């Protein structure tokens, strides 16, 4: 087999990785905070949502690093 055929990069590899893993990551993190959000006041929800967004971004960056080759 031609060696070049087995080593190819995908132009939208990071997008594919995010599309495949992103929904599960978001669902898992949101589920972790569901109870806390349900009994939080408006300002507490705002703070918790910020924490959720930050954790989601950190996990997505870990799973699909922006500088990686795909």
C-alpha cells in the first residue's frame, strides 16, 4: 500500500471532533449542575452558567486542541 495514502490531514478535523464530542460534553457538564441550577436565584444562575461555559470550553479544548493537526 502507498504510504502517502495512510497519512492524510483533514481540513475540518477539529470541527469534526467538536461535532462528535461537543454535545456529549455539554450534556454531561450541564447534568452535573442541574440540581444546583434548579434551586439557584437569578444571580446565582448567572454565576453558575459562567462556570458551566468555562468548563465546557476547557473540556472541548482538551478533547480537540485548537493547535493540533487532524
